[in-house]
C-alpha cells in the first residue's frame, strides 16, 4: 500500500494546532473591530452617559453645570410623583397606539392589499405618492400639516368653499391632528413591508381556498395573515420604536400644546433638559423612554415566537 499525504485542508479538525485556530478566529473578528468601536462610541457611550447623568443633578447652567453631584434616585422619585410625567407617558402610549399600531399598520396593510391586484401603472402612481410622503423630511412634513390645519389653512379654506364652518383644528383636536400627520407620513414603510410579504404568499393556496368556497375575508384571515405573521410583528416593532422617538413633527405642529395636550415624552424630555436646563431630570426621562421601547420590543418578540 502507498501512503498518501493528505493536504492540510483535508486533515481532521482535531489535528489542527490551537495557534492556527486562534489565527483564523482573529481573522474573522478583526474586520469587525472598527464597527464595534463606532457602535460603542456613538451608541453605547451616550446611553451609559445618560444613565450616569440620570443619577446626578447636572444642569446646563449654574454650579452643577461644571460640578454635578450624585443624587441617587432622586430624579426618578421626582418623576413618578410628577403629574406632568404621568400625562406625558399616557399621551406617548396613545400616540404610539393610534399612529403606529393602528394607523400605519392597518393603513399599510390596506394599501398593500388594494395595490396587489391593480395595474402596474396604478401601483406606480400610488406608490410614488405614498413613498413621497415618507421620504419627506420630518421638519417639512410638520410645516405642511401645520399649514394645512391652521386657522387660515387649506383645510378650512376647502370647508368654507363648500359652505361648512371650519375651526382651529390644532387647538380643538391637537392629539388627533399629530396622529393623522404621523400616519400620513409613515404609512409607506408598512405598505412596502406588507407588499413584499404578500408577494411570498402562494397563489395556488389562495386559489384552492377560493375553489373550496372561502370568501376573501376568510382567505385573508386564515391564510394570508398567518403566513405574514413574522412580517407583521417585525413591522410593528419597527414602526413602534420609530414613533416613540417622534419629536420634530409634534414640536413643529403644536410645540407640545396647547398647554400640555400633545406633550409626549420626547417633548417633555426636551423641555426639561433644554428649556428648564435640568439635564439630570431629562436624562432620567430618556432612560424611561428607552425602557418603554424595550417593553414594546419584548412584547413583539414574544408574540413573534409563538406558534401560529
């Protein structure tokens, strides 16, 4: 018999030296080091500073601006005893549920279903209009809706033209106004996600159900939606976290008013930190906002893992 010397690449892994395995592991990890460094610098670093600042009395002006002191959980005790914080938390939940969970989610699904069987020209026109609202800068969208709903704005002009009386919508219905504006701006993302998910639903399965007598509603409920479950949960988590952080749209349209009727947590956090110069208290509010986003994420992830 002739002994054949196998090349190194075909030898069992157990015979490879630890040094070789270490070099290969280092070769896979080293290219990721710059990415990890940037994440730590621009993401993890600010979060850690925010956690530290929430336990101090740091401010923008005064003695504590340069020499802050540790105050323990005083900011958090003040927060949970503050009626303005409780109202802001409630308004944030209402805004997120109304504009993301219901508005953008349902609106995106409806647009995706309506456009599925339409002519490609209709899909292109509607898609361009909806996506155009989505890519519009939040600042511009806020000014557009402020001009549309203002006392002398476009909406009241239309109502007067048909003989109806307008009103000051940003004062009469401020929260509903900002919810509608955010739904108008953000529905395109949900539409794109659901359009992609609908294209993966087997047509032969839907045709077989139709032959068996299943109505369009039953096909949607028992076939389409279960097959889109992961896309729905992923979309809900994404738009919820995006909506939690909405600041510019509300600030431009109402500034958190009238009074505090649209003062969501981002608005209240900004006012506490940069209007009243209480950075420590504002940092504590930011940590609570981060925790609210974490709660929503955990709920969606658990729902995603459940069996259909």
